[in-house]
C-alpha cells in the first residue's frame, strides 16, 4: 500500500512531489551545550526556538504485508498551532554518491480532530513519543536537536521518561524531487559539525 | 703509459658526469629561486609565513644536494681544474644566448670577470678573515665548551616543543572522544523510524508497573477487548481472550483516553477496513 516511487508518477499538475533529504546523528547530553553553541553560530540568526511535541504514529493494515504509516504531531507548548500530519515514503535507493537519505514526503496541517478522523478511517496507533528540543534553520536546511521521551501511560503525556542519554540530531531539507545538489550542501554543513556530531545517512531497515 | 692514459680517460669521464650532475642541480636551484621570486613579487599580499618557509626549505634542500654532489667520492678535485677563457669577443654569440636563456648575450671583457670569478666580494672576504682570526684566538677548550652549550640549548628547546605538542594533542583527543555514542544514535533512529523501544515493545518489568497505575482503566478494559483484535492480527477474532493489563499498556490505544471509549465501541462492530 506504499505510494509508487516518485520517478514513476506522471507530472499531471497539482502539487509537486516533495522529497525529504535527511541526515541523522546523536550527541550525548553532556555535549549538548557545545553543539547548541556551534549551531547558533553556524545557522541563521534567529531567536533560539524550542519545541515540545507529541507524536503519534498510525498504521493501516491492509491485505499487503507492509502497513501504511502516517505520523500525527501536535505541539504541547504552543497553543493554537495546527496538528501536523506527515507521510514518509520508503527511502529511495539511489546511487551511493547521494549523501543523504531521500524519501517521498507529504506534509499537511490539520485541525484538532485528526486522531478521531484517522481512527474512523481504520488507522490504529502503533506507538507514540514526546520530542523536546531545539530547532535551527540555515536557508532551506532545518536542524533539529531533540530528546525522545517514552510515554509510560498511553495518552498521559505527563508521565514520560527519556529513551536514552543522548539527543537525536537531524538535518533535513524538504525540496522538490531531483535536486541532488541539496545533499551536497547538507554534507558540507555536516562536515562543520564534526567531530561533535557525525551526521550520516542511516538506513532504518538496517536497524530493524 | 697505458695505465696513465686509462686513468686520464677515467678522470675525464668522471669530470663530465660530475659536471652534468652539477648543471642539473644548479638548474633545479635556479627554477626554485625563480618561482620564489615570482611568489614574492606577485603574491606578496596573500603570502603566508608557512608558504615562505616552504620555499626556503626547498632551496635549502637543493643546496644540500648540491653540496652532496660536490663532496661525492666520485667527484674529481675540481679545485685542481682551471677555467681559462680562450676567446673574448664583443659580438653577440647566439650559442651563449641560447645556453643562458638570453641572459648573457656577449662573452666579452665586462662579462667574464663577473661570471668566472672565484674570489668572494671584498666585504665578504674581510668578514671571513675577521671570523678566522676570532676563531683562532679561542682556545680549543673554550671552543669545545661553546659547542657543548649550544648543543644543550638546542636539545632543551626541542624537548620543550615536542612536550607541548604531545600534551596539546592528547588533551584534544580526550576532549573529542565522548561527544556522541553510535549505539545511542542507532537506538534513537530506530525509535523514530518504527517505534523500537517505545510503548509497543516495552520490557515486561515496566509493563507491570503500568498495570498498577491504572485503576481507572478497568472500566475501559471491557470496552477495549473488541478493540484489541485489530493490532494483534488482521483476521477478526471476537473470541480473543482478554489479556487485560499487559495489552492495555501496549499500543493500540489512541492518544486520548476519553475518545478511546468511543472508538472502541465503533471498532468492536467489525470495521470494514479491518478486512
């Protein structure tokens, strides 16, 4: 039930297919401050932006083996923000020269009754977590440094515990398909964060 | 007679080889000097000290090899050779022009004393004489002591520098070691990608603690039984045994408790998409 690969889909108008280019790494809690300092220097000059989000992952099990996955995210600290629904496709198996993980990506802002709607459609929540961290931007690149918290009581986002002693660092760009130059820019930026963090493309299928 | 002839020939051969080696060495030296001068003249505003040091090092290396060639055992005593100009003419000489790349057009009276001189400049000669008299004045013991103190100072300095370098290197290494943990990276990526380690597959220990913390959930468990069949398998199974507490802790619950009740009722009635 996965969407067909982007290259096969005809461009018949409507929205352009956007791809997400992703590089991931992690940093230990004790080195977080130095990483934030460096990012503040490297990235666009903005007010430091923190976030506290609650993400729920919904699965729709069809006849095929692989379920359809949708991610619903809501902001826990900013009121009045819409919910964010996201579809992420399978990583495109491009040539080895591509430095970032590339996958099809569809982002939609929705109203508050997203979970009800999804459940009505037949989705079931697979897992959820709370993400708390910082966001930086540099041009079209977005750098997110956040800690993942496990939710101990389903539905209760107050009782949470951190999943590990590290922060996850993600560098991602959402751009139209075919712009591989983006991954070069990402790799150059990732070089500047070494040796604090090693941002690389990590294939999630390897970690299953 | 034969022997001395052969010896003469050998000498000539050696001389020729030496001269060729010297010419190539000097040509190399000349080239590096040319590039250095060019660098100084044209790139002086961008020049960095390490780059200048590089050029000097190159020149010094080449002078060294030149010295080695001169000291080589196969080199005949050039001191015993004499160069005498045979013909001096004020006319342009094409051959000389070609050989010197246009720098010496004429082999004449003014050019020859400069190019064929063996004595150093008068000032230089004076300084050298002065140095020689100074050196002769110092007793051999005094000279030895001076040499030793110079050597000791050099070695002290070298030691200090190398210690500094080692310390800064190891300090840097220690600092760089533990800023990230690859295992953590993998765990976090797996958690975000497909929920590994999150509510779904929690270890049984924490599952037990959750059960005790949910007294109010008992009412929902009844309604949840119909709902539980969905995550477990796609085949409908109304008679699924109610594995209450543990399943409650696992996923399958929507995010909000109140809506959970409503949803459960709906899904218990055999949702069409479950097929």
